[in-house]
């Protein structure tokens, strides 16, 4: 990892700045992992092998918690609702989501940042086909959280240089556990990896940057989100005929 939580301030710190600080003040303390909050060591500086960039690494401690960032090739979260009944509530949540799609598009874009209408459509198709609506405790503004958590946003030449993946904090192992958390504890980590689109697994030593997202639960009231560009609507209406009208 090249960025981690600052040892005592509520912000992130780059490995370069961290090295600089501990050189001048060795009692500075350890940087911490954004997902599991474990103290991190610094690796690479004394490594005789060329090309090992200096980076933060988790300690090899069998008693430390499982962490999605440290586990090599960590698997994405999945929508697991097959066994749940298709209720009236699920149907009305789906209907409401598609009615409000412009709001969801704008907020989704805010979270991912480097994204286009096709990314949104694909992520939505995936959670829709898996019946995300059937989660009992799911709120409408959290459907896009399921979309973020279950999709890899791989590099695309035109608009996304790095591989983006979203993680929950390490104590959350699946979507249901996330829905069950108290409101203030619902945070996501937006991680950027220096991997090519062809890479087959996520690796800690490619973890370049991150930011912590606070879940916005009030964007459905934001009037600025009531409309979307024609081109976005045209793309989505093709993916979801009958649910989203083409532009007039
Ligand atoms: Zn960790």
C-alpha cells in the first residue's frame, strides 16, 4: 500500500510523507490500514532487490483480523438473495429505483468519479438480475452501494487510469452485514490499484490510493439530480427498455 491512515490525525498519509516524518520524529507511531486499522510496517526501503518500491505492508500476525486489502486476490462481495422470497416490498423498491434513476446515476457518479453510463448500466443489470431488491433491510439509497461493492471498475483508456474497487471495513464480510450496521458506521473505502484491465487478481502491493466515503442517504431529495444528460438517458433506455424511457 502506498497510502494509509495517518497515525493520529483523521486523514490519510502517503508513504513518502510518512518516511519523512519518522526520520525527523521516530516516535511518530505506525500508520494504519484503512480497512482493518491494524498498524502497518514499512517495507521496501532496505530491500536489496531493485524495483521494490517502498510501501506500507500488514504485519504477518496470525492473530490479526482478516483484511480485504491484505488478502491477495480478495474476492468481491456478492448479492446473495436467491433464497429470499420475492415480496411486494422488493417489487416496489425496484419500481421506485427505476423511477428515480437520475438521482441514483448522479450519486453513483459521485462515488466512483471515473465512470460512464455503461458502467452504471452494467452494475445495475448485475444486481438486478441477482434480485438485490429482496434484501429485507435495504434502503433505496443503498442499492447503488450494492452496485459499487459487487463490481470492479477496471481501467478504461479514455476515462479511468486505475482499477477502482470498493471495500467495506474489515469487520463487514458481506452485504447483509453492511445493511445491518448503524448509520454512522456505514462507510466504504474507494481503493485505487495500479493494475491493468487484464490483471486477474487484486494485490496489496498495487494499492496506490484510497478515500473513505460517507454514505449519502439524502440525495433522493436533491433537486439538482432530477435530470440527466440526454446521452446518458439514451444509453440507459437501451439497457432497460420499458423501465427507462428514451429521451423525448
Ligand atoms: Zn488491513
